[in-house]
């Protein structure tokens, strides 16, 4: 994927307050869906939607682990990333976009 498209995808993902809260919580420690949903005060279904978007953007990763009682638990954690937004980085990214001004692919 071109760098411009990556930047648009990441910024669009982070533009949601729920996803920012999820990312902030996972920055403190890796966690599994049920516990994270309780901590954030949102439903597991809604949390899973946001986790899938964060994972698709490459901001979090997931790993299945088996607990002592044999129950499978999916743990999420933040992938290290750094964004530097300057007029120059945005200009460079814009030159690599695969979508035109109207939002359609070329």
C-alpha cells in the first residue's frame, strides 16, 4: 500500500474516540476482550469492531493464548509506531495517494 494511503488509513482509524481510548488502554498493558470491555465500559461486540479496525491499520496485534482452565483468550497489544506530521510529510504522502480528490480509486 502506498505511504499516503497508509497515513490516511491510520489517521482515519485514530479519528474515533473509542479507538483512541482502546489504544491508550492497551499502551498501559496488553489485555483480552472481556476485561478490556469492562475497563472501558463498552460492549464486547463494539470493542471487537474497534479492535479489528485498529488491527487492520497495523496499530495493534492479537495473540490467542490458552488459560489454565483450557479457555482460549485473545490478547491484544499495541504495535510500536511513530507518526510525525509536518507539512512536508503530508505533502510527501499526498504524492503517493491512490485515491483522487473525490475519494475514488484511480
